[in-house]
C-alpha cells in the first residue's frame, strides 16, 4: 500500500535539516496517527495518549509564531518544526512529566525523523486567542481581571513541574547556584552588539546601570531549581472557551543549550515583563493612552504576581520563588527581547526599547 503524504525532510549541505509540510500533509498524518498506521521510515512516533478519529480538513494558524502550526479537523494542532534541530528538545520529556496537568492543551503525540524532533501533536483549544491579542484588548480597555487567572495558572504550572513523576523523580533540585550572573551579562553584551542606531547608543549609555541591576545574581544563594517553561510570555497563554492554557514548551529561543532546571523566578520575571510589552503594543498599535497604559501595566503586574505567590502558597510550594532574582532576570529578559528582535523580528525592537527607556527616564 502506498503511504499517504508525510512531510519532506531534507538535509542541507551544512548538515542542518529543513522540513516542509505541504497542503494536505497534516490532515493525512493525523489520520495515520488515529488509525495507528506505521509511520514511513525514518519517521517514528511517540504516543502520549491515543488519538481520537479526527474530522477531515486542515487550516494553518496565521498568528506570529516561530514554527508552523496547522489545525487538523478543528480538533488537533500539529506544530511542525520547519528547521528541526538536533539539539535535545525539552518538550517531549516535559509533556510526559506534565501528564494530567489541566492547564495546557492535551498532548497526544511526538513525531521524530531519525532521532530529531519534527512535530508535536496536541488538542486544539476551540476559540483560542493568544495574549498578543486577548491581553492587548484588556490593556486597551484598562481591565486587569485576567491577572488573577494567569498568575494562578503560572503557579499551577510550577507546582506541577515540582511534583515528582517517573520522568523527573527529583523535580526540585538544590545544587550550588549556576552561573546566573555570567549568563545575564552575556545577554547584555549580545544585546549591545546586535542593537544598532539610536537604540544601540541609548543602550550603550545605560549599560552601566543595567549591569548594576544584575549584581544580586552574583550573590544569589542556594535556590530551588525546577524544570521551568523557559519562554513564558503572554503569547504562550491562550484564552479559550474554558479559560486559560499555557502552551509552547520549546524553551527560550535566544538561549543555546539552556540548562532546563532554573529558578521559578525566571518564568515569573518573563511573564511580568511581557505585560510591559503588552502595554507597548497597546500604545503603538491601538493608540492606547500612554499614562493610562502605564497605570494598567503596574496594576496588571502586581495582580499577576500576587496571584502567582498565592497560588504557590496554596500548593504548599512558596519555597520555589526567590523574589530577589526577579528584577535581574527581568533585565536579562529585556536584553533577550532585543536579541530576538535583531535575529528574528526587527519590528519587535520598539517593545523592549520602550520598556528599557521607561525604566531610566
Ligand atoms: P511557536 O513555537 O511557533 O511559537 P506555539 O506552540 O506557541 O508555537 O503555537 C503558536 C500559536 O498557535 C499560538 O500562539 C496560538 O495562537 C496557536 N496555538 C498553539 N497551540 C494551540 C492549541 N492547542 N489550540 C489552539 N491554538 C493553538
Ligand atoms: Mg509560541
Ligand atoms: Mg516556541
């Protein structure tokens, strides 16, 4: 029997891979998975939950994204990795560890080509919009009621990360603190070298102040490390029919071979700075009033952090958060936003620059 189409994976002369999932491929792969068909070698599939039969049809997701997600039969999302990487990917182990966690899209299958991760298959969350849409609406309207929901969700995620499983029998680790300061200073140096023009000059003038903000990292005490999300911004939080869900366990795209066990404060810092970015987007794209938006950011941040802290306490895991790390991790994250903008999305630069300029005026 001839195989229905699967994606085309090619090896470039430099050894890197490309993946192309043409029209109809996602639908056909999901059908094969639901039928339990053997994938065409060298594809292999790791099943996390049995796939239900899915109605025909597919449509691509069109929001800003790093990879290429396609919805099959309004029931499953297949995230294809157009540039599959040989570096170990955190998602398969993490999704296995999180089995039963209700705050994400149910994972069904992981697809490999040889031993390289090429796709993740999760349940489609009907009516979902990511935070670059729903949260910008909230900012433009001056509403902060959502903050309790996302703060609690982040705390529940961390409590689940910190619960032992067969995958991570020791999910909370207390080694000597890794080189937090070196990593953050490296991000600042990279942001300085990649940011040109007036923004680059502004950054160079304020490099000393930014460096001073990183000082607490040098004396960070022993702090519990968990397998964090690694890229926890509002764009990874979907508002859908039944509430909020966190997706995208790829890790931070600007950190090569990141150690996945990190302080919980790293995720919280990124989530909080993303609210500042939402404020920047609301002012630039929605003509929201700058002063009212700044007040919205302050309130949304406070309420999110409070809900997170209460959520951790409720789960008996208040020990996971070392608040002294928050500010320096926020500074590092703003540098990483500049790195991301320079490498992948130049038109994003205004958002981190707006936040940074707001800090030192
Ligand atoms: P990327 O690594 O490309 O950023 P994400 O996992 O964040 O991939 O998904 C990209 C976008 O696809 C999300 O921002 C969201 O809009 C949409 N999306 C992802 N997963 C789902 C899902 N399970 N249900 C509905 N939409 C989703
Ligand atoms: Mg994403
Ligand atoms: Mg991603």
